[in-house]
C-alpha cells in the first residue's frame, strides 16, 4: 500500500491492483484478499513460511502474531523459507516487493524477494493420464459454456489441455474473462472443475486426482502402445494362445507378425487387420479415437479384423484380444468357417491380462501453472528490471512459486511452470481485471542482489519477518 492511503467517504482505497477498490471498515475488496480493519488495510491470508523441519513431520501451526508473545522456537530463521503466499503485491510497482528477506543458507548470505504477482499472461497446462479420447486437437475447451482453452497435442498415454492465456482472460467478453479466471484459480487451488470439449467429452479435472470422463472415473493410463505391449509381454503369451492382438488408438499390435514374435519363433496365423500397416505387426488407424477399447471408438474388437487367410489359418485356432490397459480383454477361437467365436477366457491367460493392468500407472490429472514474470513485477526486485531477467537466465537467481521448484523456459523473459500440488494449499488468488495472483520468489546471494541494483534499504532479516508477521507453517513439497 502507499504511505498515504487515499480516503473517501470513510473508505480506504486499496492500490494492490488496478481495480483500486474503496473499502469500508470491516469489509473486503472485490478480490477478497484485502480488507480494512481498525482503519488500516490488511492482507486477509497469512504470510506462509515453508520449513524443511515441517516437511520431516512438522504440523500446521495456527495464525500467530509475534506481538502476542510468540518466542520463535517453532520456526528457526535458518530453517525457514518465506514464500510469497499471503505476502501481497508490488502494485503500483514503483515500490519494493512486500518482503525482501535476508538469511544465511549453507554459509552463503542470501536474499529472497517475495511478492504475489498479478499475471494476465498466464494459464495452465493440464496433463490427463488416460487413453480415453477427449476431443480433436485444437478443439475448444469450455467451462460453463465459455471458451477457456483448447486441446493440444497428446503425449504418451496422456491427453493434454492448454487453458487460459491473455486472450481468453482479456481478449473476449467480460463473461469469458471472468469464467477463465475462475477456472484457472480453481484448478491451481486443486479444486475440481468440469470442462467440456467441442465435439468431444466432458471431463472433471482436479490436480492430483483421477479424471472423470463422461461421468466415469478413470483408473489407469496405458502400459504402452499396442506395439510396445507386444514387445513387453510376448514371451508371457507364447505357448498359451495362437494369436494376440493388442488394440490401441495409436499402434495396434499383432504378435504373430511383430518383430518380437518373429524373434521368439511365433507362427503365422493368417490374420488380416484393418488399418494402415506401418511395419510388420504394427497398424495405424484401425479405428477412430474414442472411449472404447484402447482409446478407440470400438466396442466390438472383432470390428478391426478383416479376415483370416484360409491357406494359413485353421479351425480351432485361438486368439486373445486385449487393450493397452487390460480393462478390455476377450478370447476367441475360429470355427469351421474361420470366423472368430468368443468363449470364456482360459485361466492360463488371466495372469497375463492382469500383468498388463499391474504395469499401468494410475490415471491422474496434473495441473501446471505457467506464467510470464515480466513487466513491472521485476521493479519490485530491482530498479533496473532487465538485470533480474539476465540474472535468472544466467542461473545466478533461482525462481520458486510458493517455495516450490519451477521449470524456467529457455529464451527471453522469465517464463516459469510449476506443479500446483507442490505448492501450499490455496496459493492462488485473483484480481477482477481479470488476472491471476500467484506467488513468486527470487533468491540469490546478497552480493548478486546488490550488483543488480536491488532495493538494499528494504532488506529485512528472516528472524525479523518471522517475529513480526503472521504466518502458517507448512512442509516444503519435495
């Protein structure tokens, strides 16, 4: 806040964001983050300190105030990392960050600059570990009917969404911006959010939890593509069944044709699979993507079999068809007309299907916050903002979000990405512009901080911050 707050009709103007609310006594601003109490602006959430001691079995400590006689024995300054959660912002950015904290780390005198950044250029990348088809790439993803992002390129065993971004936050209607902001904040704060994909599925996403696709909770991600599954388990099936087909949206595998089968001496069965043959025993485009067998749209696996060559196939020949998660499996034998007829799964094959399932990892939603820490946010760190950017790029300054490690994208600027489950709970807020408020910390040696033109006069020892401010103690994630 400014040194001389503006007061109008008994209300105090909050300058923590561009909205500049006038807040009455006992009330909070539009963001629910700042309020007026006893004639002063206060931050409603306590400053959060993470401690490696807490991570080793510590407990949550209630909100405390050093003035009430806390003796400082629960948290030692040398063991504490003061995060930006609850710290407040630098807006309107001509002033130093809310907390610039000095501490000794491994014999090095360090400075950590702590602030809650206001991010318009931000979003989340959502990784959904499932074979279930969510929708075509680039199709719009919606929340409450408003566009909030799109489906992006899938990864091995995972569907990927890209949500948020400045164009959804500020480039569309007010409703689109408001719902996008709420969606991002809820996802980052690990709350469940229902999303729909145009011409695709409805999915409930919650960080650290399995996805719910079209009302069904997902349990597994695939063990591998159909070809990889053949490679892993061909020897498990040899001698127990004449043919194995692993149904997959990406690559459907046929063991008798596959290189793995050839190496171990698997005999040809005369099977002919629909789709585009890639290399022996590997087929693309056997069906359309969907929520059925192996991430395809088929419910009857025989739909992908074209025929059996009568010069090779024999009546009574057996075949196992299985998906890449083991959730779908069926056993067939050829009749006198070389038509597959389903029958009970032999007991000897059940363990091999269970082995596929055992080797699948659990279905899971991962939410990665991504933001660009540029613009005037850096002015809270140094009077020459480009020096901070260069210091981060040169790895002289480390960046964290709520004390959690981030991945910094190469190239210009300070673009970071962080797994929200590694951050303290409820680390994210918003301002009604709309924009996301996220914690960010910059840590460097004191010498490097002074060299980049840091706000030396605003440095406070960690012990002073701990003794004089409210906080809650949490274990450092990871």
